[in-house]
C-alpha cells in the first residue's frame, strides 16, 4: 500500500492495519545500508555546523591567552606590535595578559619593568613601546 492509500482508508482500524503492513514488509540489505549512510551524513552535517558555530562565538574570557589574542586583533595592531605585546606578556607572565591593555598607567609600568628585565626585550623596543602607548592610549583634550 502507498501512503496515499493509507490516508484514503475509511475506518481507523483499516488505517492501523495499513500502517502495520508497511512496517512488516521485507526490506533489502541495501535499504539498511542507505539508512545507515543517511544517518551518518546527518550526524556529520550536525558536527560541521556545531564547529562552525563554535568558531564564530565571542572570545572565551575564561582562557586568558585567547582573550588577549582576540583583543590584539580587535585593536587593529600591526603584526610587529602584536608580536611585541606577546613577547612582553610571555616575559611578564601575568595571570591575565589582557591587563596590559587596561590603561596607560598599567601599560607604562609593565612596559618599563619589561624593558629593564625582560629576557626578550631588545634595545630598539623602547621606541616601539612609546609609539604603541601613544596609539593605544591617545591623549584626550579636555
């Protein structure tokens, strides 16, 4: 019986009998394989969609490095400036590297400490740090 025939049955008992017959008919092995492949394809699509959705989420604030990296990209810094800030954070080892970007005072004190004692600090970094501070914390005219 086809689905259209099932719907055209007149009594509920006949409809149930038609549904029962649909479930009792013998299928081929190919039907089972196709069903399993279809289910696997659905699971694969669901996994791909989940991963894409997860990537597009906001930065995870519970992972300090991810938050710091995300902030560096959002600030539209050059690759050299980002690299300098990463070196500074790697040497200073703050619990939350994003604290380097909280304010001008924090940045200057941390940068000064890093330039004096950081193992990755180079002599020419002082000029870059000054330019970076001016860019990150522009003076506001009151």
